[in-house]
C-alpha cells in the first residue's frame, strides 16, 4: 500500500476512485483548479494497493496564501472494514508530501450535505491529529424570501477608500468576535495580521471593489459587509461585522440588507452564508432577513 501523486493523464482514473458523485463533476472541478493555478497534479494523491487505487485526496490554495492548503475530493471505501486505517495513511502521508511543497497550514472542511457518509468522515478526522476548531451552520436565502432593511446608513465602497482603510475596519469589527476560527487566529497572530489575511482571502474570491462596503451613521463608521458573486446565480455574504460600540442597535440588519440588495442587483437567485454555531446574534440576524438553515459544517485545522 502506498500513497503517490498523479500525472495529469490519470485524471479519468482519479475521478472514478470510490466516488459516489459523478466523475465528470470531479474532472471539471479539478481541471478548473489546475487551469487557475490553485492546484496541480502533484497535489492530487491516491492510495494504491497493488494496481488498484482505493482512495484519493486533492489539496489546493488561494493565490494570496500559497502556504495555507485546503483539502477537497477525499474519497475512501467509506463504511467498509479498515477505512479508518486507509484514511489515516492517505491523510498523514499526503500531508507530509505537501509539507515538502512548502505547506505550513492545513484546513479541512466537512459538509453535512456533501454525501451520506458524513459520519464516517467525521470519525476519520476525529482519529487524526487535526483539531476541530469550529462548527458552523450554512444558511440559504432565495431572492423571493429576502426582506428589506432600514435606509438610515450611508456607504462607501472599496473603490472610494483605500485598502488600508478597509483592513482597519476589518480589524475593528473583529474585536470581541464570536467566530471561533477568527478568535483562535487572533490569539496566535494578533488581530491586525488576521485582518490582513482576511482581506487577502476575500480578495481571492471576488474582488469587485464596488461591492465591498463600509457603513456609516452620521459620518461615523459602524460596520462593513463584503457581498461576493460566485457565478451568474449564486453569491454569498462572506464577511460582515459591526464595531463593538455600535452593536445592539440593529445596524447588522441594515448592513446585511444592503449586502443582499447588492447581490440581487447582479441578477442572483440564491445567497449563501455560514456562521459559527456559537454566534447566536448573527444567526438570528440572518434568519430575521429570511435565511433558512441548510447544512452543517465542521472545520478542522492544523499548523504543519
């Protein structure tokens, strides 16, 4: 039994390994990652038993954080005898190989709506030396269910302010965060460094400066929102926050409504959001605006 990376010519074989999803989807997604420079064949690993491949995994990165690897496409013979040992071998050996490529941090996400084998995936990660840092709930809003907000705030887009001003705003709204991942990162690196990294990670997703908004009341900044477009039908509220001194005044509903207005003006039909299960105020705000709970999300992370 050995773990090895693949060649580009093996993409058909790779896509078909132990998968419960259509192999064509895997091929399409993988080719897109390679073309965009977010992954490459040598970051795609298989677990090989003689001439048969019994497991697979893909690692990818955002351009602005090439040291911070993400996991996707993990497939094993879930539920069969020995799948835990196979998973440990595939994960541990592939992580060591990625460390040789310069990886310094690993993030793995498990979605409850991904497959029917979510319980086996959670069992595997609970047996690995990769801590669970956060549990989140994913929410979904259809356009026709959205609700309007108040018009008492004024906004400046990132096209009208500097990147440094926007990063400072991110730093300020992160104070007292209820997001466990952000809180852990702040304790390790400091809030300014985390704000800078947050800005860069958001920039990698959708950097339309006209949609990144700072919110003001009587010319004083109260919060911000970053609505982002994924494709012609879907987008997300990927970051939102209110300064500590302005919390409890309902501004989060105003800022959230503005973010939704921006996204629906782009012709989108669906908006996503995910929130730490301990961030009860934000969960309530999203549900008040019409979002419905849709899936669970477990986030595992490790410094390499």
